[in-house]
C-alpha cells in the first residue's frame, strides 16, 4: 500500500479538526451549482460523477470532480470563512489525490466540516480487500485509532470497512473508510465527520456508499 496516497485521503480530516476548535457555527450554504441532478438519484439527493465513478449525497453537499471543478470548490470553501481556507489550501496542493471530493455545507455546531473523499490506487491483481484492510492501521498517524474493522456487502460490491477516530486540539472526529477492489485498482471512499455527529450521520454515509458505482 502506498502510504503517501493513503495519508492524502486522511489529510482533509486533520484541518477539519483544527477548524472545529476555532470556527463558530456557519450558516447553511446553497447546494453546488455544478453537480448535475438526475431522475435516478435518491429523492433530496444529487449525483456526483468523475473519472468513471459516481456517488450520491444529500443536496446540502457541494464539490465534485476536482479535475474539473477545483477552482469552484475552493471558492465555495473560502466563502465559509477564513478558517476553511486551510481545507481549500489542502485541495489546491493535492488536487490529483482525489477523484471526487465533497463537503456538507451544513457545518456542525463545533464548526467541523464533514466531507467525503474518493481516491483510487493501483494495487495489482494479487492484493485483496482483506490484505489492504489489514494494512490501513499500519499507515495511520499516532493520533488515530481503529474503532472497527470488517468486510461488508454493498448493493454492488464487496468492500472493506474501517472506522477511525482521532482527537486533535481537543476535537474528536470519526471517519469511515470503505475499500472496494475492481480489477487491479482499489477504490477508497472516506466519510469524515465530528464524533458527536457520527451516529446521526452514519446512516447517511451507509446509504451513500451503496450508491457508489464504477463504470465497467
């Protein structure tokens, strides 16, 4: 497993934690104007597409394919306030690390910016989901701990699932990472939110990952 690539999936959780201990609650923003809504989406949700992959999220999420919409995503993040410029800067520095990146404009009371990151890594045909899943804890920074690790059955795929928790600057966050193998590629889908909102948002994350699909 490429440690650098994996840590990039985590990198946007870290500034979100820092933001959480500084930023007051932000007013709700309008939905993203550049994500197309189709009739096949879940009611009240919209479809995010990019580079052969798609995922549905509630309408409060903004973002998309960073290869096309990086400037727009950065502008929307910066409009949330000065502390969110840290997240915008992370995206500008590593735009190719994510196939899709989206955030919920409904910022938590603690100021945490819940987000979803999709990345892809070429691992070859011999690396299994189990192997990849077992490697993740070895790549984590010391601030992170594994809460749960297992295999799950999604609507379309078998996947690995790992729940990670971290406390930084007095703010605790949780992240669900799904790993999905297709051919020689491993898809990584990471949902991040504050620990206090985790149980409330978890059903949404689970519903969202079941809309994940990759073009054959």
